[in-house]
C-alpha cells in the first residue's frame, strides 16, 4: 500500500473512532451523564455527578472497544447501549 492509501486509511479509522465516541456521548446524555468530546473528537470526558475527576474514554484495540480507567475497563463499540449503561454506573461511583 502506498503512502497516500495509508494516510487515507488512517483518516478513515480516526473518523470511525470519532463517530463511535459521538454515539456514546449521545447515549450517555440520554442517561443523564454529562459527557463532552475532547481533543479533536479523539476522547470523551464523562463528568461525575459529584466531586471527583472525570472519566476519560477512548476507542482502542483497533477500534473494537471503548476503554477507560487506563484501559482496565472496556466495552465493545458495537454495543453502544451496553457501554453507556456500564460507563454511567462507573461514573456514578
């Protein structure tokens, strides 16, 4: 694959990851969790309801998983509903 094709594929991967984070942000919002996209849509910051540090969420593992808590916690990107529920419970702790 030439360098132009590699750059195009890398850009497509970043767009898919950003779209996954947008879907998760929207679902978290419907569950009452305040979350915002950061760093050119490459990260999601979910705020805790009370005092405490926010939770940073990324798409990793080749675009297959949402991950947080230094990648110790993760959930399949294909299951936005489930990921939002798990993350909402985690943020509420």
